[in-house]
C-alpha cells in the first residue's frame, strides 16, 4: 500500500510539473485524468522530477535513481548507487541534482549527475559540519538550490545541532534559508513561488 501511494504521488506530481498553467476550474490537472500504476519494483519511492526528455526521474530509497519513460512505459535504472537520494530536481541545463540522505550507503550531500554520468558534489557541509540527511530540494530560476536537512534515520554521528532549510547559491555558497525543522519543499511550475515548506508538526508555507 505504501508503495502504491508513492506511485500515485509520482504521477500527480508529474502532471503538476509538466504543466505551466491551470485549467478553467483552477486545477493543475483536469478532473478527467486518471491515476495509473506504472511500476512496482521499488523499495520506497520518493522525489519525482520531470526532465526535459519528458521522462520522470525518482528515487528508490533502496539506493538508486530510476527513470520512467511515459512513451514506452518502461522504468530503468538511471543511477546506481544513488547515495540514498530522496528529493530530485533539474537545473537550467537539464542536469539532475539530488539530495542524498543518511543511513547505509548515504552520502549526506547535494550532488549533480553530469551529462556524461559523472557525479559532482555541490555541497556536503555547512560551516565545516556534515549535513544531517538532505531530504527534499527545489531549484529556482536563478539556479539556487533550496533543500531540507532533517534527520530521521542513520547511525552516523550528527555534526549539526539544528535541522534547517539551506540554500546553495549559483556560486556554491551554502546559507540557512529557514531554521525550524522542515521536511518538504516544492515549487510552482511558473517558478514564481520558489519555496514551499511543510513543518514536521504543523503545515506552513513561505
């Protein structure tokens, strides 16, 4: 049931990110759209992102990043291992950026997969202290990366004494964007709203 639920989220998110306008009823997708189960081979799916190739990329917490092609209905591995990735998004040039979490195989960093498949570390610490467990991220129109950094699992020693939302500037500087413990981030398709967050105890937006 959990896996099915995440696939529902995957498909609905794909529709939201794929469209840049609302219909006459104000919804981001039409009332007639149907939810379709497209893949069932994962451990726990998270972080869907819609690519310029019209494919949907998502994290399988079993330590890999998957790619679903709507044209062929085929899901394949895009990156393995995935560093325990969770949230994903694409930068302005179409490169996939991942929030890699904690626990076995996790790298606790923000990484980018280059067009040739090489992995670039964008950031893995704040003021010399390793991130807790990067969870969700979005990239705005200025290529600034916002990501949440809670800690739910993992036996690795914690170095930070806070769980924050961080921002990585286009030059690579890491700063705190929000200090309360937050879990989720999102963006509007038009990029006019660059950050939405949900508190771990009460939903909020900013």
